[in-house]
C-alpha cells in the first residue's frame, strides 16, 4: 500500500496591507500552468490498490467500462480465483442515493427484475424529472476536514488547509489528499470562494480571457457573512440583514465535497420550491424546473433541441428568495452537469470534470443589482453601433448578387424599413473563408453593391466560419501553416476537422501570432469590399467527425475512423479525455465529448488541452475578431459582431443570435426566455431568427413573429437553405404588420439606444423579466411569456395560433395603452392581477408603466434618417403624478466618444418638467437653451422637441 503525500507550501506575506491590486494566486503558490497529457494524474491515494479483491462487484462477462461505471475497481488477473471487478475499500455500498446523484444502470423501459436480478443494480422509482429508476450502488464520501486556518488583510482574506477525511471514496478517480480554501471578501456585495489543489497543475481560465476582479475598499457594512464547519468541511453564506443562508453546502444525503482527477462535486441547499434562473445556453422555460433540472454545460453544434446543451457555456445562475436576488458564477470552463432536484431538502448539485471550484457570489439585493455586480467582473456589454438596432434580413440561399439586390429593392418598393442585408456562406467560393465566388458574387460588383448600400444609408454583413480549408494554393491555409497558428493534435500536427468546405484546420486563439494572422486575412479580403459587420458561426468548436478526421487527400472527405487517430502511447490517455470517468449528459444521452467536436487531446498554444478550453473557443474568436475590426478594418468604430457560441463575458465583444430555431409556435414562445436568459448572462444584444430557420413558416406565424421580433434587441429575419422564402413582403398581411411594427421599433430607437448605453455603463439589462421590476410579486417569478423593455414598457405577445386575446399579468401600478396613450389599469394588488387583453392580428398588447418617460422619434426607412428627425416625449405619470426618463445621444459609431455625448434625465414632479444634463456635446445648442448657473431646464426651450404628451389617470395632454 503506497500513499503519495503532497507537500503543502505556505507563503508568508511580509508586506503591509495596502489598497493596491495584488495577486493572491501568486501569494498562495498557485499556478496557471496548464496540464498536458503527461501530468494530469494527481499525487493522491489509489483506493483500488488497498481494496480486497474478494468482494465481487460484477457478474460474468462484465467489462472494465461496466465495472468502473459501478464505482468498483478493475484489476485483471491470471489467477482464476481472483475477481477482476471488486468493491472499493471503505463504507458499505448502498442503494440509498439521492436522485440527484444516481447513475443510470439500465435503459429506457427497463423493469425491476432485470435491473435487480440480472444487472445487480438498485431499483427505486422517483417522481424527479429525469431521475433514474435503475441505478448503481455507491459509497458515501466523507469529504474533507479543516486542519488549519489563517486570516489576512484585516480579516478580509481567509485561507485554510483541507485534508481528506479517511481514504476518500474514489468515485471517478483518485481523491486529492490536500486542498486549499481561499475566501475573499472582495466588496460589500461580492464574495469569492475558491477550492483548489495547491500541489496539482489544473486548468484555470487565464485572466486575459475572463478577468479576475480586484478587491475594493469597503466603507459600508457587508451584506453577507461566511461561516464554515470543520469536519466534514462545509460552508455557508448568509445575508446579514436576515441571517438567511443563501449558500449552504451542508446538504443531507449528498457528498459534502469531492475533488478528484477529473471529477469534482459540491451541492447547495435550496428552499423547497426554488426560483432559479440562468445556466445556459438552453432552450427551455425561464425558471429552471424545481421538479428536476439537469443542465449540461458543454458547447455543442445542435439545432436548438429542448432542454439540452447547445451553443453557449454560461455557468451563472440567479435565485430569487423573498423578494431579494443573489447570483452565483462558477469561473470554470470545463464540462459540467448542474442538477436541481426536489427532496428533503431541494438542492443544486455541481458535477465538474476538471479545473477548480472558483465561485463568485453576488448579494444583489435586487435582480438588476446582481447583473450589474456580475458584469462588473466579466466585462460590461459593448455598446452596439446605432445602425445595428435596425431591421436585418438574411437567409441561407441568397445564392447570387442579383438576389441580394432584388431583396433590397423589394423592401423599398413595399415601403418596409431595411437597415442591413446579410450573406450566409453562399457568397464564398466553395465555402472557403475570405473568398468571393467569382461567378455569383464578383468582387468588383460586390464593391459597387456595398457602396450603393452606403449611399442609401444601409449596411451589409457576411458570415465567417473558423474552419480553414486544407487546400494547396489557398492562401489562408498556406499562410496559417507557415505561421504555425492552427490547433495541433497530440502528435504535434495540425488537427484535421470537417465542416462546410471539407477537411479543415482551425485557428488557435491562444497563439499570440493568430491575432496578426486573422487580421491579415480580414484586411486582404475586405480591402475594397467594405462590409459593415461579421457574423461568426460554427465556433463551439464544431467539426463533423467524432474527434479528429482521417485526412484522405484523394477524396477530400472527412472519414470518421473507428479507431483513435494518434500514437498508441497516447491512446489510453486520449480515451480518458474523450470518455472522462464521469460522463456529463452531453446531448441528453451522455455523448462522448468529441461528438461533432475536435479530439479532447487536441493541443492549443501553451499546452492547453481541448478538454479544458473547448467551451472558450467562440468567446475567444469574438475577442480576436473585435480586436481586428476595431483596430484594423474599421479603426475606432464599434465592431458589429454576432456570434453563435458564447461564454461569460462575450457580451463585451459581440452580440448573439439563438441559433437554428424552428418555424413553429413553441419556438416563437421559447425565444422569449432565451433572450431573457442572455440578459442575465451580460449579452443584451441578442435575437432569435424571426419566422424560424428550419421548416416552412405559415403566414399567421410569420405575422405574429414579425410583431414580437420587432422588439427583439437584435432584429433579424433568417431562414434555411431548403425552406420556402419568408421575407415579410411576400404576404400582404405580413407586409402590413411589418411596416407598422418596424415603424414602432424605429420610433423607440432612442429609448433602446439609451438602454444599451445604460447596460454598457451600469450593467443594466435591456429586456427584463417582470420580476426584475416587481421582485415582491410572486406571480411575476413565473412569467416568461411577457417581458419588460427597460422599466417603462410591458409587452404581452400572442404566442398561439388562431387567438385574438392574451391573458396577461399586469403588475401593480398605473398602466397606459401604448397605441392610444390612454389610461388602462390601476393595479393595487401587490402581486398583480391577470387580465384579458385584446390582441387581434394587428395588435401586440403594449402598456406604458406609470412613472416613466419615453423619448421617441418619427420613424423613417433607415435608422440614420430616423435619427435626424425631431424627438417627442411620452410622459406617463404615476399615482403621485411623478415620472422619470433618460436619453443618451452620441455619434452612434465611435468606440471612444470622449466628451461628445449627451445624457439627459427628464423628471416630472409637481407639474414641472425638469431636465438635468450630463453633456459635453457640440449638439447642445440644438437640444436646449441653458439658464445661467443652473442644472435645471424648462421644457419649453428644447428646440428639437416637437411634442410632449403627458398622460395620467385623469386625462392626457398634448403640448406642442
């Protein structure tokens, strides 16, 4: 029996406490060095080496994989008396296992007799959604104990050594003997809790990819307290105001803490009926189902299946309790499962297959506070260019320039606003990046086309995929090979994938030379075709082989090999990466990690493994593309980037669309929780494909979708190659509705733009769930078929066929009809009231909230023309005849506007309209006349305000 005991290094801090930035990771002898294939194994106990082979765990014919799935040991032997599969040393195996941690032993439809008698497994039916009836026995894990602890920096930093209780449990590998706990009281409303192995090199996200925040001076009282138990080690975080534990890892029936080579587990106790939001990306309801949510985080190219992992990785959630909100961010890019399961108690269970536990906990207390606190550390969302808020038209199947020109012409002839026309991969030569099809999209003609769009104040966006075709003479490929900027396989060769152009290689964003390579490709390609934005797709990273493709140069086809493509010496290690001991629920059926992806042992620069950084690829492409566009292509101008794959902080660089949705009513509805989720994730510039991407859309569905889509933060109609066209001018009814609602959108552009500015500066959201504005209304916690735009507008769209009314929750307060500007409801019930709203085909019910001021403009066919028009205010008074609103103005395109902006605050109080101004703009004489030595301005001196409409419960007044 051999014990590998790791040494714990302790660094003494000799410098006095100063209010400067410091790096605790260096203080604590941590490292961001990344494990390569040869140093993944932890210096810890191998339980199987001390277990007794006489305790048979298997059955005749059992395989190693089947044995290890039972949490048992596998040791082949030449002695016929020895059991090859035997139980691990420790506590007795048990069937008394919480549904959250059951591992499936059977298959769909298995019966009790076969489960128990043939497979020697446990059988216990459960009403937990997704819970297994037939499952493996396991041992309880005893977790860790605190062996010593110290506090630093005026007790704002707590550091503890944790030691394994007993021999561990070896659920999916060897347990770490020693761990480190780091607790940092970073701000009054943000707590950092990190658990890691100080003696093992485990992957942690580099600070350049996702920032590591600094602690700040604290002058106010803390909103939280941190408490720990020594043995077994657990911890809790409580609100100081109420004493309620919002995080508590002491969960009966669950393992307290598991920390193994490729498996970590911890659980949080939840209230009996929790209101959890976030964790993405997923197509599902907004509130995560308390009867059973099993969410997997692993970026995946999948056409929006319900309740499965898809394009983005967002390990963040928000919980509402008793009218207050808190949030949790796990700063970890490895694959993971997060389960919410009912029981006694209800719990949230994290199962992660690499990295460390690195939690940031945000105390709110309001939902908006939580998102502001979260985006403060991951990066505030970028402010989109003004024109990006217009209407976008796209499809896969605009197969030549003439089709693009015809679409633009049809919009104009039908008097429907069109801001931007898009090209999918049709424009490329044989689907190759950085090319123009010389027949269907001749370069010189594309140049003229884009120039004509510019003359009409319209724009052009094209798609770029990360896969670079393997082809002799193709400059992006040959130049990339010469610069050595592509991801490598385990043998150090460029790893081969397959996407649209055939066999491909992929840029390695971790390579410092890739930035210049990517910039050169864009500059050479766009030198004379000045496109306005870039759409980046397929960046999960997607590849259509399972792992590496066989490079058959003669057929140029990616042939999936039944065997691993690599050196035999690396085969076992590669299998451990591809099929990690704990299999996350990839695709809802525990698909291998490399399903439609690269091999998990693919190597990025600095030795980073695809296993660890897979979820970061799209995020990093957004970062690199933002840098290229802002510094080399459209210098100093805000880049327009829409990405499919995202991670925490992507909103700083790009917007998002929700992927390949379906032309049905379910996906019309699902677009609302999908877009609301991305407000939580700090990516407010988001939209769904209007009228659906896959399958043919009906006239009624497209009409209702154009209504709703006219209020998406990012508005684009897009559909698939083989589907019928769905441009809104194709049906007279849809054309009429599109004119009406896009005009409404354009009249609200200044309101939207101000919301995006406040998101960029303050971390506020653009779209909002109702509970953001009404956290004390329990009914609002359930609503995901209605939404707020900012604080002032409530929308209740039609989401079903053949209906002309909507049953909607109206929260407390005064509400006015948007179309008539007349008083509609005075709701005094603090929980709100459900009402029936009339919604014929030409109406999407919109209510203005009392107490708010909406800045509006007269709409035109483009955003630029709209922006030149005069403004008017709609002032909706509350019960106290008070109202407030804001308006932000700048040039609409510069990254750094310097002092050339205007930020106005309008306030109505005591029958007086007051204008407060944060302004350093050359346009200020247009906007108002200033009274000497005053910060307040009269409403009758704003030269460009045509009309002020004041609406109240008694009447409405129009002031010219």
